[in-house]
């Protein structure tokens, strides 16, 4: 596999592993209240994605804000 090779949406949907996942990400587990998860699930359904994708985007957005403000 070449590093410059790009994946299609269909390949990604089938679960092609990102060879850089471990270098770029920290896998963790967080407990989420059922009520909060329901909110993420509703937003995800409207956007045609999974709740975990929405939660990851929210977390990344908040981390960026924290970094900008130095908190």
C-alpha cells in the first residue's frame, strides 16, 4: 500500500483500517448519560451518521477552544 493511496467512501464504509490511526489518535472510553447520548443520536440521525462521530466532533471543537484560550 502506498501512503499516497486514497480511499473511496465505499472502502471507508467497509472499515478499511487507517494505517496512521494509532499515531494520530488516542483511543479512550468515556461514560455518557443516556439522556446526553440521546441528544447526540438525534443529531446524528438528522445528519446520516453515527452518534460517536458527532461526539468526536464536539470534543475536538471544545479541545480547540480550550487550546486557543489557554484554559
